[in-house]
């Protein structure tokens, strides 16, 4: 493995950083809103699934008891 020159490493790092395309403010806001919407949908879904499974388990345990 060859040694890396620190000056060359910094130069290449800056060149790569210059290629980064940052999202616009609007894209950031829309993406953030979508994350909150999807997290809410997932929370509601798992709450409903948990309630259904709980009802099933309680039903099975009441039959056995």
C-alpha cells in the first residue's frame, strides 16, 4: 500500500467536496415533511397491528382460562 501525501489528500478532498450538490431550501422542507408524514403513517399502522394482535392474544388466553 503506497503512502498518501497529506497535501494531495487535502487537495483531492476539496475537489470532491466541490462536486457536492446541496438540496435547495424547498427540497429540504418537502423532504422533512414527507419524513414526518411517513413516520406518522408507520406509527398508526403499528399501533393498529399491536391492538389487533393484543385482541387475538387476549381472546386465546380467555378461551384457555
